[in-house]
C-alpha cells in the first residue's frame, strides 16, 4: 500500500513538472515570434542618410510607365511592388519593382490568346 501511495505522489510530481516545462516552452516560443515580428516591422524604406543596417536607400524612384498609361491595380508583397496598368492602345501590362534596390525587375505584357472569329 505504501508503494502505491509513493508511486501516485511521484506521478503527480511528474505531471506538475511537465506542465511547468510546457508553459515555459510556450512562453519562450512566443518571445521568439514577437522578436521576429518586431524585426520585420523595423525594415522600412528610408530616404534619409542614416538608417538601420538592413535598410537600403535608393532616394527617389521612377517607374517607367508609357505616356497616357492608366494604373488599374497596385500590390506590395514584401519588398516587391507590382503595378497593373493599361496603355493608351488598351494593352494591359504588369510592372514589377524591387523596392529594396529601387529598380524595375521587368514588365509582363498581358496578351489575350485567340479571339472571336
């Protein structure tokens, strides 16, 4: 009877110790995630002379759009910006810009396939 009582007490202590370890692990993981979030939010595009080491400055950036182009849509994902626009002759194109380097990565011309005959 004494052996069973000691075994039950020992198992209870193991359960409490396991719960403490689990809570500690969760708290330490939340700390790591919040550190990643704050470092990502500190990466900004800056035009000033002094900036963090992760930020590159490019000054003023010009996007090479054709004369008379109408911007239809813009999207920013990380450090890449896309501009979807329509030229004067109705052709739609997508301009891809690298905001970190301050340069154009290229243009995608959207062309309809086939057509009504």
